[in-house]
C-alpha cells in the first residue's frame, strides 16, 4: 500500500510530460524587432492568450526581428512555404494578391485603426475580400492609423510636394502621391526608409507614428502634416493546411482570439499607441507637426480625388466595394467614439 502514493505521483508526472510533449509549436513570424509596438504590445500577448486557451495543445512562439525572414515582403512566402506557420503580413508588399483590401489605402476614408480594422473584418466576413484571402487561414485583418506626410522639409499644401521623390506603403497611396505631382517611389520597405531619406533617394514618405518610431525615421524627419492619406492594410495569416491539421482543441483556441475579436484588439491597441507615440515625437524641439485646418484639408482632398476614381474604375465591382467599406467605416466610426 505504501507504493500507491509513489505510483500515483509517477503516473501524474507521466501525464504532465505527455501533455507537454504533445503541445504543437506554431512559429509566428514578425519582421519587427521584439520591442517594437505591434510585436510587443499586440502579437506577443495574442500568442500567449492562444497558448493559454489551448490547454496544452499549442505553443504559439513568436519569431521576431526577422529570425525566420527579415524582409517584410517575404512574410507571406514564409507562410506559404511552411517556414512559418503564422505571420504578420503587409499586403502592399505583394501587389495584386489582396487587391480588394487596398480600398483601405484610399485617402480620407479610414479615420483610425479601430474603425478601419473592424470594417475590414466585416468585408471579409461578408465574402467581399476574395482572391488570395481564400488560400490562407485568415486570423485577423486590420488597418493602421491613417498615413500622413512625413518629410525633411515643411509640407503644408499639395503643391509643396511637386516634383520631389516620395514614398508610400502601397500602390493606391502611390497613385495619390502621383496625383499631387510628386514622383512616387515604391519598393522601399519600412526598415529601409530612414536610410533612403538620409541618402537623398526620397524626401519623405506617407507613414504613421508607430512606424516613425519603430524604424527610427525621427532621426532624419522633422516635418509632419497629419492629412489622412490612406491607411495600411495588414493581415495575420496562417498556413491553411497547418491549421486544418491541428486538433479540435487547438483550432478552438485560435478561433477564440481570431476574427472580429482580433481586429478589435488590434485596432484599439494600435490607436492607443499612436497617441502615446505622437506625444513622444512631438516633445522634440526639432519637430514641427501641422494638423491642417478644413481649408487645407479641402485642398488635399481635391488633389487626391483621382486616386478614388481610379481605384473604383480599375477594380471589378470597385464601386460596390468602396460603398460597402464606406458604410462599414461609418458604422464602426460611430461605435468607437
């Protein structure tokens, strides 16, 4: 009888060990450094929540700093090839593959990350985002805070960018830059912006506060104009075959924190961080931030209106997609006030 406690303890140890061994590790790739805002404040806590909810079935491990692949444009390929199971993806680096979602890049449409992210998930859930979205397990769809002008010189009105080399994070925003009269420059990823500016390849970029801080743009940029010239669509996607191979318990943990819940979480945390980051950047005596009044906003809106018309004309069902996204934005904009 004295052996019974020892046998029970041994059995318990074997049970725990078996559960630890059976936990499936999912590799979650982020091109950002581990201390950068999205990776630290959003992706890493999300991964922990999924892991905890799986009752030992999953271990979602963040591979930050490009440890699985440094190039932001490489992240989608990492998932498709099975190098990563999950990745944070910027669709603008894969032109044409997530075309419907580029509606979020249109100027003067997305007011903040909360409304933009919720509206994007609505579009997906209604089946309006097709194409390559259906080739992956989409865990979350988001937008950034609106991108604005960040430059090495003062930019008050559209004509101040006439003839200068300027970068944007997506094709639709590049169209807007061209409409203003600037020379649109694509192919420059976030980590390369500051270096491109310091070398004189570009005078500035459309960006948002988090990217300014993450990619050390504040070292070379001194002038900001917060005119809302389009948001950056973003995705967290998973290899579809990998998702389908998981146990029911593991899939349930992923599903619990994905979809609308992930979009809400991402948007709220992103907006909160933007407020805090802007305050830090504004504290520098070298920085000048212009929040344009209504008269200036009208100038910018008129100057970039061709981007909206072109997008609608160039995309199948463009008008219907634009109208649906506008309606979703309006509904969620009211909800987050």
